[in-house]
C-alpha cells in the first residue's frame, strides 16, 4: 500500500453560503466524518491548510479580479458576479486557504511523501474563470495547481480529468490553447454552464488537448464506464501525463438534487481504479483529486469513500 494524503481543515467550513444553498459547510463535515470512521484513517498523510500567496492565485486569475472580489467581499457583498456564488466576509480568506491547501497537497505528492491524495476543500473551483466567479466557485483550485506544478516542478504534461456532472468551463478556458495541460470532462449536456460541446477540442497549439464527453440526462454507470474505456483511458495512455488531477464532483450521483445522471457510488471506485492504472503506467503513481460538486450528503460521503477505497488498495 502506497501512502495516501488527505487535506481537510475546519477553516473550510467558514465559507458561509447562507441557508438553503446546496454548496454548504455540511458537505465537508459529512465527508470528514466518513473518512475519520474508516479503518485506514490513521495511516493517511494529513495535509495542512495553507494560505495561498496572491502571486500563486495570479497563475490563473487576473490581478484586477482578485482585487475586485477582495474589496467586494470586505464591503459585505452577498453575491459575487451571479446569484449562484454566495459569499460571506470570510470567503476571500477561505478561498485562499483552499487553493493553498491544494498546493500543499501537490508538494506532498511531488516530494513522494504520498502518491495519491484527496483535497476536501471548499469553495470549489472549476467554474471560476480568469476574471469571473461562477457556479459556487471563486478561485479555480485545480487550474492554479496545474500551473503551480508546471512552475515549481517543470512538468510538461498534466492531465485533468473532470467527472463533476457540470462542465468545468473555467478549467477548459484556462488551458484550451495549452498542449501542456490536457483537460478531459464528462458532464451532463445540455446543462449548466452551457459549455462543453464535443466540438470544443482546443485552440491553436492546444488543438487536440481538450476533450469533452457530453452525457445525456439519464446516463448510467454503463455509459460512463464505456466513455472511460473507449475514450478517456486511451487518450490518457497516448498523452502519457506526468501527473493526473481529478476534478472530483459527486453530483452525477443518482441521488444528487442538481442533475439527472444516475451514477452509483461504486462508479467512483471504478473510475479511480482506471485512472490509477494510467498513473501507475505513466505518472509515477501520482494522482490528486480535488473536491468540486456533490450535494446529497450521503452520496457525497460515500463517493469520497470509494475514491479512498481505490487509493488504499
Ligand atoms: Zn458540479
């Protein structure tokens, strides 16, 4: 068994989205409670929170955007850029700690103190654009980490697999001109945020390094496994990534209230195992999952448990 890392901190509960918002602190509480109950919890390498430097956030986001949302949040605004992205006075700081904790995870995996890791953080990130908050996301944690890994560790090929039920518009837009990050997404389509068409294959030098696999409402484990086996795994095998990052949302689960895809909890075990095989073959076993969506608390906790189950085998 190879060492596996886990990032969680109570600070991530301080991003208060108000009553009735699906992206709520209880999501993380449910995950952490479940992970603590697992027999291998004591063996997990615990990753500390860390406040990201603004210059690291600027790897993806415009300075003007960072300054704007900082001042909006400090002045007590409730909505950032849309009614979806609800914030409180602590949200800017918590978002910095989310990105920074994920960067700590990257360092841990690159230093070989762990091979796999799961970042249980919020706010999530994959909808956040260079200069716009969107869909519960403030900073694009996974995109920042991809850039950080390239800058700090000189990685030439980073793969991002996004199995959240929504398309990661912010991540695609961050890298669609860049062949050194291959973004692959499965998502319900058409659905929020509207991007993620099959024809969006990248731009310029990035052509061929962006892959969208739109899934129809009603799709099941079988449809997703078929997409992994016929397309995602062969593409990753060809690309030979030096690390695999997962935008791990659990909102394509059958019980999730925000979508109409019918995945079982076990499907997340199957996806993780398939990606671990690629990581073993190409990436020195390096694979990190970043929490995105997932709004049914039981399905969310169980989905994360399945990822760990695959990691710990
Ligand atoms: Zn989602």
